[in-house]
C-alpha cells in the first residue's frame, strides 16, 4: 500500500498546428483528467492528482488527447514508473502502434510513499537503472547504496538546481515573447490613435473653413440688404468709423484667429521603441552556484539578460500607455470644441437661410 502524487505539468511540440488538448491519468483502478487548454501545441496544465494504491501496477499511465468536435484525436502516451520517485522530467510521447506519427514530450513529476516507494527503490537498485532527473544520464556511483548520504543528497540538490535553472530560462523565454507581442500591439494602437487625432484636426480645419465662408456670406447678405440705400449713400456719404469702433473690430478678429490656432494645435503620441537603459550592476556569482554545470550557469546568465529585456519592455509599455492617455484627453477636448463649432455653424446657416428667404420675397 502507498500514496501516489502525480503532477502533469506541461507538454511541448504536440503534433499539428493547433490543439485543444487534455491529459488522462490512469493509476491502477483510478482515472482522472486535466482541464482542456485551447489552441496550443505547448499546453500548460500544472495539475496534480493523488491516489491510494496497492502496488499492483509499476507506475502511472498518461494519455494526451485533442478534444475534437466529434471524437478526440490521440496525441501520445507515456508510462511513468514508480521508480522515478521524486523526479521531474520530460518523457517523450509514444504511440500505440508503429503506424502512428507521434511527436512531442510531456513533463511530469511523481512522488510515491509507503511500501510501494520501498519496493520501487529496491527494484531500481536491483536492475541498476539509474536515470537522472534531467532525463537519460546515468547517475553511476552517485546513487549507489554504499555512497555517502551527504554526498548523495548534495548531488541530488545540484541536479535539481540545474533543472530549475533550465525551467526558469524556458519560462522567461515564453514571458518575453508575450511581452514583445504586447508591446507591438501597443505601438500599433498608438499609431492608429495618432491617425485618428490627425483626422479630427482635419475635420476641425474644415469646420473653421465653413465658418469663414459663413462670415463672407454674411457680408454679402448685408451688401444685398443695403442695395436700396445706395442712392442715399451716394448723396449722403456715411460717416467715418470712429477709431474706437475700428479698434474693437480688429480686436475681435485677432481673438478669433487665436482661437482657431489653439484648436489646430496638439501633439501626437510618439511611441518610443528605444527603452530606458537598464543598468546591470550585479555582484559576482555566489560560491553556491560554482558547483553547477557550465550549461546551468549559462541558463542563469541568459535568464538575467531576458529579465533586463523584460524591464525595458515594461518601461516602453508604460510610456506608450501614458502617451495614449494624453492623446485621448486632447482628442476628447477637440471633439468637444468640434461639437460646439458645428452647433454654431448650424445656427448661422439657419439664420442665413431665413435672411435669404426674406430678401427673395
């Protein structure tokens, strides 16, 4: 008797271009399954299942399926032996027959306890099967029963640290890819916002032109209206405008010109792809990391570099968001001014129409 805890973490490079996949876990008489991850050939489940078993089987059987519309597609299977107790590793997916084209790997962690754990350990020692957590490399003397327990635990810790470094690097790669994709979308949105702001400014310019045309039309209507007084003006010249009235007219025109200039002003959002400079001020590696393999230390270095890139991406996104917020505020203000201008123009057109009707009678 004993307990089994099996964690179905993720899969990678499943066959096909887009899969909506799930995993079925079978352990002796028990059966369970993960949730469905939509449209992804590298699904991440991170689901853990626990079973109480009697040791009649030698391990846990896992199948990967695509849910499909009618009947699901089989994507592969793995058998995780109890002897892999305490390990997290990638298992290559296997087919049910030679004719099946199966691809991809499944990442699983298994922990067993009780009598089945002891039986699995004895079986492993008897067969000499020494498989490392990173998959396939012989552990040799490190796991020999006569090895120093402290040295054995130290070796195990180093392997787990190296595995964690590799997993962190892969996770950071996926995060950085999503961040770059988000930054690209934000840049395109900012560009669209700029174009929209330019259209609003063009519309405002056209409305201003309509108001200028209406000013000219008002002047023409006044001339037509005064046609009956032409002879009187000929014999009785009109008085010169008082200097004070002339100055008032000039002030009014100048104020109107300034108002139009303010409406046409404004700045667009300018996405900055450069990013802020991230200062790398790291201390020397601690002594504890010197025992890791060269590959693990490279993984840690690359993860640090990707974290720097992520910091730059986040700074760019913040700057883009601030710029878009400012542009939206300006566009809202312009739209309010545009609405007022249209309302004024509409009122003036109605007034001019009535004036034309009156003159035509």
